[in-house]
C-alpha cells in the first residue's frame, strides 16, 4: 500500500512511500481509507509544536473508510461496514476524558489502509459521501459539543459564530437547525454571504467594524447574544464578552489569534458570564451528532478535495484559510501511482 510519512518536523518533509499492508489483531479492524480531512491542529503536530513525533510518523487523524478485514474478538463491525474514526482515544462517554486522551493525538490515517481498534470507530452517516463524512470527527464534533452538548442551544436564542472555517460553519448549521438566530463574523463579505446561505441570520465584517460587539448589540436591540463561539482568543475575548447578554456563555474553541486570553474581569462579572473550553467530545456524542445530521439533512461544507498524491497542495490550501474543510481523497485518485520506484515519491511543494 501507499502511505504518507513525516521523517522530521515540517510539512516540507512529507513523503509518499510504499509500506506493507497492516493486519488487524484482536479487537482491531482493517479499514480501506477513502478520505481524510485536514485540521489546523494537524499542521501544529506536523510542525513539531505539539510534542515529539513518532518514527516513522504517519500523519492524518480524521477519516472515513470501509472495513475490509476484522481481527479476532471483534463484535462492533463487520466486513463492508462504512465507518469514520474517532479523533480521541478512550473517551466513550462522560463529561471529561482521561489523561491519555489529552496527551496522545490520533494519527496514521493518511494511508490506503489503516488498522484501527473497533472502539475507535462509529458507523458513518447514511446521507453523506466519503469526503463529507471524513470532516465529522474533529470539526463536526467540536461544533456539536459547543452548540448542543455544552452550549445547550434553544430556539429563539441569538448565537455569535466567529469565522468561516470547518468548526464555525458546522456551528452555524447546528445552531440554525435548532431554531437559533446566528450572527456570523468574518473579515470577508464574500465569506459572510456563504454563511448566510447556510443559515446565518446576519453577518458582521470585523475589518469594517473592529468594534463588532456594537453591531451585535444593534442587531439584538441592545440585549446581546446568548452565546459566542470564540475562535481567536487573545484580546478578541474581551470583545466577545462585550457582545454577551446577562448570563451569556462563551464557548472557547480556537486559538487562531493567540494561545492566551486577555479580558478585563469586570465585564465578565457584570454579565455573570460563563467561559467553557471545548475539546472535541466522546464517542457517544459523535453518534448522537451523526443521527442528527442524517435526520436534519445537514451537509458539511467541503472547500476542496485533493487527490492522495496532492497532499502538499491540500496543506497549502488549508494554510490560506479555507472556507469549510479541506479533504484528501485516498481511494479512486487518478494521480496516485500504484507502484513507486525505490519506495519513495518526492513531491515538490
């Protein structure tokens, strides 16, 4: 089979190589990987900013695929089942994961085949294709946790969603589907228009209106938002607090602007605001979300899909700030050679 490897930190060190097709052991299944979606966090891992990389390191975490072989003692899945993988280990349910879930990142999915523990898989949605399904384990579930599980969205509320990346657009769709009014913020009017198509009620360009909290107050007739999906952190958090109503909630998802948060304490206390940190979620919540997606007809936004051999181009697209998710199609990719001379395919970046 073919798989991507990263011998040293840095996406420039990605190489496509031949490897032996793995075999499942007890409690494991062999999955033919069909699609892998990329996350901003993947870039941090690949650049060595989230700990030392294993050797050899096979990148990729979020995927969809088909079970082609089962090991001994497997009971959850059979050959031919369509599955997607979990992004975290050992978190079936409950409010918080164990230590390992917080310290070990799932990897090894940018390969034509992957051996996966059966408890690390769930049945794929019935209504989505391979590429769409691959976007759910991190971006989809993070948004679901923020909006539904932790945020407790209700019809008639007002939610502010920041940005137009994968998590943000899922959040727009989930909140709107539950009957909430969604105000989307972005630096681009074109991206705001896309958000309005997905269910947002209004959009605010934060480059045109740096004090976007005032726009939120105007749109809510001075009441403020019930919740804000915080994607930037840093000093942006203070503006998010100013956009809240009394008793409002901030769901901290991203750190696109800073790895720290800066806000005066007074406005937090005045509003009796709650700040909740969101870090993906358990398997049970992923299964709940999948049932909702099938029932509501929600379709993930895929910005672009790249052939398996075009991973560097997919990474470059992700780095530019894609509207939605960037997907790598592992199977049925005409640009992928079946045989490699010398075991390595070097690609220009």
